[in-house]
C-alpha cells in the first residue's frame, strides 16, 4: 500500500456541495467515530497501519465533509504520522480557502475548486500547492491555457476530476451532475491538452477518482482500513 486516504470524523458539511461524492454511498457514511469515542485505540490503529506498511509513501487527509471542520483531528493525523514515519508525504484536501498555519505543516495543500471564477481568488498557503478542478459547467469552453494563465504563481500541480454520479443511489445528486457537468467537447479538449502538456507544471486527469484499485486504501474514523469508499 503506497497511499492511504485518511478520513476525518463525519459531520454535517459547512459547504454541502451538490456534486459531493460523499453523497453517493449506500452506507450513508454511518461509521463509528472512535476518534472521539476511543482516541487511544484510533491512534494505535493508525500507528499500526503506518508501521505495518513500510511501502506507505503518501497520506491524504480528506473527509466525507470538509476535513478542516475537524482541525484537531487533522493536527493529530499530522503529528502521529510525523512521529511514526517522517518520510511519509502528507497532503490535505480542502475547500477552506482562508489561510491557516496548519497548511504549512503538510507537504501538499490541495485546494478543491469547482468554479472557474475562483481560480485566481484564493490566498494559497503551504509548501506545495495543488489545485484540483472539479469539472462543473463553469469550465465549459475553457482551455488548459485559459486556466494556466490565471493561476497564482505558487501553484505547481493541477488535477482535473470528472464528476462522479451515484449510479442511482442519490437521484438528487445524479440529476445535478447531469445538468452541471462539463460538456463533452471541453472535457475531450482538456484531456488532449493534459496528455500533450510539456510545461513545468505537474498535471493529471482523473476520470474516476472513486476507483481505488491499485491506487489507495481508506482509513476511516472507526480506525479500520477499507479497500475502497463503498
């Protein structure tokens, strides 16, 4: 296991994005929260996962809501990881655009952006900055060059993510995505541009971020490692 997605405790999200993939699961994110109920067990489980997987290189702090809603948990994850294996690269995924010193404590601050008009509005903070573009219809008719031209100078990595529906589990989610996903012509042009990009930025296209096969495992707030999000 080279990469571990580590999930902060589930809460009602302050953003409640209409396309959120956390709404696409039949289990409704109903996992026991031993981080708060039995912290020592949660901590021991996380330490064991790190110690038992010497090939673990990447830790991604994420959540079924905005992970910075559980700032104390984020800090605990960072501290435990640094103390157990300081060679692991830590990333946080966030829509919390306000500067926070915690972003200086991770290796990669990954800002999730679903609106083209926000690209040049974020006051970025961190060691390495990645923008993850959630491809809504606000990106229609926008080229890779359009996007790069307005990036803050601190941004060095880009990921484009295609919206993922729930396969019928959440009709409201699926309807919104069908109405507001990026159009096929724009998507195909972006895919081609990413594949042929020769510049200094690190850029990738993620057509199915929910597919964990040979990519990552998930450590949830119940202190258990799962093979995937479902």
